[in-house]
C-alpha cells in the first residue's frame, strides 16, 4: 500500500523534468544565437574600420607621391562608396595633413570616424 501511495505522488514528474530540460536547452540556444549576432556585428564593425584605415592611408600615400601640390588634395565630405554613408575629408595645413573618414551604419544613431595625421616633408 505504501508503494502505491508513493507512486501516486510522483505522477507527472517525468513530464515536469522534460519541460525543465526543454527550457534549459532553449535558454542555451538563445545564448548561442545572441553570441553569434554580437560576433557578426563586431566583425562587420572591424571590417569597416579596416576599410576606413585603408582609405585614409591610401590618401596619405598619394600625397607623398605629389608633395609639391598638397593643396590639390583638399576635400570636404567627399562620398566614399566602400563604406555605408561614407565621407572623406582631407585638411591640408602647410605640410601637416589630416585625413578623416566617417561612416554611419543604417539604424545606428552615431557616426563612426577614423582620423590620421601626417607631416609630408
């Protein structure tokens, strides 16, 4: 008789254990998806920073080849097609040059920027 009563008290425990296991598994899957999303976002951001760095250094390199006419490189908010909403500004002050590349991803409130300064002798 004692065995039958203890068996009655445990009715539905297997179902409850199964539901708890499904909840724990679902939370783990959601965490992995969140980590993957953050990883993709950071990788994309790093790619855009690398592209901005390349564009700025390419501009400085061109200026080194034509040192005699640095003022011809001055631009303000020139469109850059390789970055989303990308703009390039080159400021020349004598032999000091500052190249600033900005870009803004869709849906982000703030723009990102990369600036490099060089002295062209």
